[in-house]
């Protein structure tokens, strides 16, 4: 009888141990995925801020810049007249970003950076609204979406344009995904 009691105790403790182990793995996987997603979001934010700084440098000084694209997330160019949109998007497991767009733009920036969750899809966008007397217009002759290794931004031309009775200097920038 004592042997049966010890055997039942052993089996119960063994099963409880296995259940605790499985629970720890399941909980740990969720935490790990959320940490990975947070790292992806932070990397996308850093890239967009750096990209914006490069664009501003090219608008001021001309020339071109080739920027390494270190993310494994889709980069999209959406042409929309003078208000073009550059977007990074990816599916994220943990909703660590609000569902409504939030502005993460650095003070004094020409561009506006917003991010939000669109269901399971994380989206971060960079746009250049009309400011003061400058407008930034992007165009591409290649792919408009993909996961490139590098992105080249090149000042193509400048011209004047009137919008709502106000004169703007439009800076055309060519984007090439490689």
C-alpha cells in the first residue's frame, strides 16, 4: 500500500512538473515574440528618422545618398501628387503600438512620421506636407514595393509651383530600391 502511495505521489508530482514546464514555455514564447516585435518597431522608427534626415540633407545640399535598408519588413512608395507616402509595414503579434496614428516626428523636421497598428499590421509612414515655401515630391522609375537591401535618394530637379495662391519650390527626389 505504501509503495502504491509513493508511486501515485511520484506520478502526480511528475505530471504537475510537466504542466508547469509547458506553461512556462507557452508564456515565454509570447514574451519572446513581443520582445522581437518591439525590436522590429524600434528599428523601423530609427530607420524612418534616419531616412528623413537624409532626405532633408539632400533637399538642402543636393546630390544623392544610398541608405542601407536593414529591416526585413516591406518598404512601400505610394505616389499621391505632392503628398507622397513612404511606408514600412509588417505583421506584428503583440499590439505594442496604438490603433490610432501617433506622431513620432522629431522637432523641426520637414517630414511627418506616424505609426499605428492596422489590425495585425504595423504601419509607419513618412510624408512631407507642404511647409513654408518648400514641397518635396518623390518619384521612382522602378519597384514601388519590396524589401530592398539599399535605397538611393537622388535630387532630380526643382521647380516653382503655385498651390492655393502660394508659391512653393518643389524639390523632386528620385527613389530607387536595390
